[in-house]
C-alpha cells in the first residue's frame, strides 16, 4: 500500500504547470492487453462507514477515500453530512502545497517555462529515455488509451506515465476525482463548518529560478514509468473491484484486495529531485506530522470533528490511525 500518493499530483502541478497538448507517431499492437470483465457500479451508492477516534467525549470521525472511483456513481452521503452538521471543524487530507507569491502577470510570464518543464531537459524522446521493452509496452498502452499524440512523446517519463494513467482510468469507467470532494464542500458550506488544512505548505521564494532548475534537472523516474505500465497492464480489474467495494461500503473486500500503486515510485522521483529537497527538506515526515498534529489538536478541543484520509493509509498497520491508537486514543473501525 502506498502511503503518500495524495500529494504527488498537486506538487507536480504546482511546480511544472501540467497541461496536456496532444498530437503522435504510429503505435504498435505487439503486446496484447488483457480485457477486463469487472463492471463498474453506477447509480446511488452508500460508500464506506466511518472510523471513530475518541478521547473521552471528543470524537474524530474519519472517512477513508480512494481513487479512482466509479464515474457514474452518485454517493449517498447522508451519514457523512449528519456528522459534518454536528462538527466544529473538518480536517482536510494530508498533503503538500507548493506555492509562490507571484502576481497574475508574473504568472503569465512564467507560463511558457511551466509548459516546457515537463519535457526532457536534453530534448530526448521517450523512445530514447526508456528501455526498449518498456517503450514497446508504452506504445501498446498509448494506442489503446491516448491514441495518436506526438506531443507526449517529448515528455519526461513520469509526466507521460501520469497522462497515460488518467486517460486509462477515464476509459475504464472510473474517474480520479470529482465524487467525494464536491459533496464535502457542499456540506461544509451548508452548515458553515470551517475546514482546517493540515497540508505542508512550501513557499517558493524564487519561482523563476526553481522552474529553471527543474527544467534542467534529471529525474530518476524510470521506476515510476515502468510501474505505471505494469499497473495498467495487470491492475485495472483490481482498481474496478476496489472502486466497487468503496461504493457499496464493503470494507472487508477493501482489506482483502491488493494495493499495487505506482504513485509511490512517482512521488519518490519528484520528492527526491534537487529542486524539492533544496526548498522543503524531509517532505514525508513533515506531511505526516502536520496531519497528526491537526488531529490531536481537534480531539483536544472539539466535541465532533470530521476528517478524510486515504483508505490505504487507514488500513495500514502503521498508518495514521494506528499511530493515534498507539498514543492512547480509542480507534473503532466501521
């Protein structure tokens, strides 16, 4: 199970301005791709129950989230909305925010650099950057999920993998975002409940220099690229099963399904880049501590608090809830 997948995309998006232009070389069908048979659920679905973390008469209710989820499902979120209606605070998910104090026009001037930061700094194509066997696999998957797109062939392996993953999820009856967030936002607004953001914020004081450094730097992202290919070749059916299990609230099925996630390798490649290390230090340790601090503060002062955590993190034997339990809090699974 991966622990820190939630901050990968925001970090890379903020640093590089991911935008996806499209156009490309002919693909190959040399490698067969197994068709998956699991149907993704649709319609109104209850979602999972909530975990309870208690300290005396103070309760933190935690919703486990996953991605992707069924594209055509409608989440029946009555229980969550009832908790939010009683809550004094909502704690957002752990993560990392990379920000820069620049104005609108300064941002426009930086946009061309942001759009080129995803490209290989030495101008090499994917075919030149990745092993031949992985490139053949890439072409087969690309033809299936992206189609003819020449632009992506000039991207760094990690960014090409991210684009391929999102396109594959979309074509498999699922979506990466848009199911849980809008429901929570509406409930918080309706009941006027403030949200506490426990995310680690890294201010980039020198955005122009940071972008230049990133554009010129090398990323150790071949592991991310290969794991993304492997996951799309072998794990799409499991992703569908996991999405279905979340939708119908089957926690035992979620516990039993394997968690094969390429994001850990992708995040490691980004987090260990010189640009990030130089400006943020120990990212993973700080991200974890920020969320745990917010949870303990809420449990000390609020009668009711609502929070979200990635389901993989909740189910880990040494995850955030396990760490709270080790600190003396009562933790009850749904």
